C-alpha cells in the first residue's frame, strides 16, 4: 500500500505538515479558524508530530503497519486493520480512552486527544480528494506518499 | 529603545505582520536564521525585531497564512544627491566596527548601465523568413574548445573521405549554457549534488569552483568542469582528470584582484576533506597565482594541466572583466587556453568587500564585445571559445551575449534564484536562510537536491525554448549562426563610443 514516508535528511522542522493536518481535519477547513478557534476550543490536534533532536527533525504519524500492535492491543475494537485499503482505521465512537494502543505503538504515532478520552491518529486523509494534506503542504518534499 | 547603539534603528527592513491573519504558529520563528522573530512569553504571541531582519523573505515565503510582509524601511534621511542612504549607513557601520564592509550576492550599484537593456534584437520580416522552432529543427548544441583552421581529408580504400586533421578536445553542450563556478563550501553539498544532476540531465556542464570535488560527485564528471584557483584547494591528479574540462581561475568578476575567502565556520568535515584544509580553518586563496606572473607563466600552467590530463580535455582560463581585457584575452589564447571565460563586474559572489564588488571591473557586455573583436582581428578566434559570465539574467541576455561574440554563457545567480535565493546578500555570514550559501546542517537541508535539481532543469528548459523562439524569429536555425552576429543587435540610447566598443549600430539604422 501507499504510505506516507518522512525523510529526515530534508525535513526542515517547519511544522507546516502539522498545520495542514489540523486544517484537513477541521470543520471549517480554514487554517486560521482551525488553529485558533477549533484547536483551542475543541482540542483539534494534528495526527502528525514533528520530532526534533539537534539539527535533525522528522515528521511522524501512524505507519499503518501490516501487523499493527495497536490493533492487537485495542480493548474495544476501535482500531482495526482494513483489509481492503490496508489502513489502520480508528472508530472514535468505540474508543474508550484506555491508552493501550498508545503504549503498544512502537513508533509513538498515537497521541492523546488534549480534551477528551480519545486518541488522535492519522487516517491517511482517506476522504481528502488531493490525498494526504501533509504531503501536499510540505515545502521541501520531505514527505512522500508512495509504495515501497 | 534603551541601551542600544544610536544607529541601530536605521535598519533596512520592516517586518509587517497582519494581526488578523497571524495565528502564532511560530513557522516564521523557526525559519528566520537571524532570529528576527521570537516568541514573547509574557504577551503570548510572536513578536519581531526589525533591526535583525536582512530582507531574505524566507518567513514571508513560508508563513502559512500569508500574514507577513517584508518591506524596505521607509523612514529616510534628508534627500541628498551625493550622500545616498547606503553611503551614510556604510559610514555609521564602519565607524562602529572599523572593518571592511563585507557583502555577498547582488549588484546594488545603480548608475552603471546594464547594456543588455540597451540592446535590441532583430526579427525577420518579408525579405527573409522566420522559422517556427516547434515545427522545424533548431540547433542549440555548442562545442567549447579550439577549432581547427582548416580540415584535411584523406581517401580510404573504398574512396570515402576520412578526416586527417587532428581535432582538439571539445566540451559538448546541449545548450549554450553552463552553471558557473560556485565552490563546495561557499555553497553546500546539496546544491553541488543538484547542479551535478541538473547538468547531467540537461547535457550541459557545471563548474566545481575552487573548492575541489566531493568523491561522490565524480560520477557526474562528463558534465563537470573542474577549477584550479590560486589556493589550489582540492586539486590533485584524480580531480584534474575527473571532469570534461579544467578551468584556471585567475579572477572573479565580483572581486577582481582579490582571492576567495571561505570563513572557517563554513569548513565542516566534508568541506575540509574535499578542500584538503584543516577543519574550521579559514580557506583563503591568494590574490594572484604565485606561479603566474606573466603570460609565459600562464602558458606553463596551462600545459602542466594539459599534461596532467593527457590532453584529453580543453583548458579554460577565467578572468574578471577589467581594463585592457581584450589584450589580456589575446595573451591567454596565445598561451594555449582552449576557452577564455570572462566574468563581468555584476557577477555573484559568496563574500566580497562591497567597495570592490561595486567599483572594480567593467560590465561584461563591453568586455565580451572587445575580446571577440580582438581575437577576430588577430585571426585567433578559432583557437579558443569565449564564455561570458557575470550578470546573465534571462534568455534574452544569453542571446545578446552570443550575438556579441560569446560561444556560451555561465550563469550562477540565476540558478540560485531558481532554488529560492532572494539576493539578500548575506552569503558571507554563513547563515543563508534559504540553505544555499551555508553549511550549517539545520539550514543546508532546506535545499532538497531533488527539488533543487528539478528547478534548475526547468529553468534551462525554459531558457532553451525562449532562445529557440528568438533564433527562429531572426530566421536562424542554429546558435552557431548567431555567434558574433552583431548585425542582429541594435542599441538604444548609447553614445557613439559605447556603440563602437560594442560593435553595434543604433536602432533605426
Ligand atoms: S512540512 Fe515537511 S519539512 Fe516541514 S516539518 Fe513537516 S515534514 Fe518537515
Ligand atoms: S496523512 Fe492526513 S491524517 Fe495522516 S498525518 Fe498526513 S495530514 Fe494528517
Ligand atoms: S508564520 Fe505567519 S502565521 Fe505563523 S506566527 Fe509567523 S506570521 Fe504568524
Ligand atoms: S531575516 Fe529573513 S526570515 Fe528573518 S525576518 Fe527578515 S525576511 Fe524574515
């Protein structure tokens, strides 16, 4: 399947991918409203996190693993492997906020929702016409969606 | 403000932030290499210090909400025809520091004419047909190096002719364009990779500059010209044999008469190994080559390099455009150079004293026309190709340069603009915000070689198309027919002397 791969050599740590992710998952689809109103009011947050260490940065999100540890750990069935698309899907309604997945994910790609007992996880922007928002917004092609 | 030097507020730029659009995302803080933007903890918002801004526009380009505007600071000194603001600021600066004013890229001096802008091209009407490059073949292929005076043939057994004349080695270019010398160190590895890949894809050459060639780039040798300068950085047998040509750098248009200077901060591990200089030490090239004090000495060096490369590649000599450039070029050709590269005063640089950049040398247009004419008059034009450099901005400049007598042009500033450079002129600080003239790991990665190479390739393709259009319009179907064809040029608003030097008639004639 096509996954989003970060390239740490050319990630410049601008965090623009995070802004794109927030906007793509907002109600308004407007960066200014998403970042100021929805983020602070509703806890809207990015599924992608830029990690920095010295001069190196890398933008991490769910890897949509072939054998996802999070799915195995999920106690409520909220996380599933979709056999058709290959995505690791998340059903917010079923999630009980036990954080089992958070601890199981070897990439630290799952985050707690800042306000609710829910998680935040990349959905590969499956319903976005232009594909992953982060990939489209990255100014340095440090994110690529491809088959590897 | 309190506790600051009196001239601190005479800064060049103002940062204007649109309050409605700014979301305090801190992208600008992360992008500014000069720390002009900062997070104000007590106000809980992004603030800025105008005095630190160098006008590179990096933050403006990356602000996701287009909230930023970088403007020239409007407040100014009382009008004065002699004391233009830059001179006043120079004095304040030097009174503070006591040092030479350093600069980088750019050519801010406004009162020396740009002759490209005073030259117009011809087009065919009625009496000779123009050519449509989309329908008919158009040849941009260019060969650099010595050409024979005449060709001799012998007959083979079956009666077909065979070339008897031994041809000199030439560099084959798909376009009359090359990326000019920018040393590894002055610009970083990512851009050397990008230039090497772009030149290879395009079938042109890039020039290593005076800092040697990184081992991993030897694979692009067919599209590389290796440079030998007065500091001899990174010069060894393998290096001399790595490229399609060797260039002796005598001078650089932006700073004729002085050598290169790469500050120690820019010498990291990779640069140190490639240049063969200690880590972190300044790499200073002497002003002259200490083995070239005459044309005879130059002759010796040219042939030493030809010997070292077994006469497989042409040798170029690059000089800055200065007074008497035509006589110097004639000497260079007679000394055995296969290519003469002339770099005009508007050429770029990673670091040069401002006074020298703006006051020493002459414009490339005048130098080029004179060199071409002189070599023709002396009957030695075929012995060397002429490459014009220093201030080529667009494809029309290329066409005009070729009509003035160049075989090809070198361009570098335009290639850097293609990858983001905004000519802020802070190359010498080692903190290039666009990741170009810097070896700081955090900044250098702003240039992804994949992206940069693509942009350089696009630029050359675009220029290529435009050159074909202009050639076709003039009724020419090959770049060869344009070379030194000054009848295709007319001047506007130039004096008789200038037109005489350029060898062109006034428009209307
Ligand atoms: S947008 Fe691209 S360069 Fe910027 S932080 Fe994200 S991955 Fe890195
Ligand atoms: S693919 Fe979409 S959901 Fe996943 S990190 Fe990128 S923007 Fe966010
Ligand atoms: S990048 Fe733009 S929106 Fe973000 S803090 Fe700076 S000015 Fe504001
Ligand atoms: S120096 Fe460049 S990045 Fe910094 S504020 Fe000025 S224009 Fe923006």
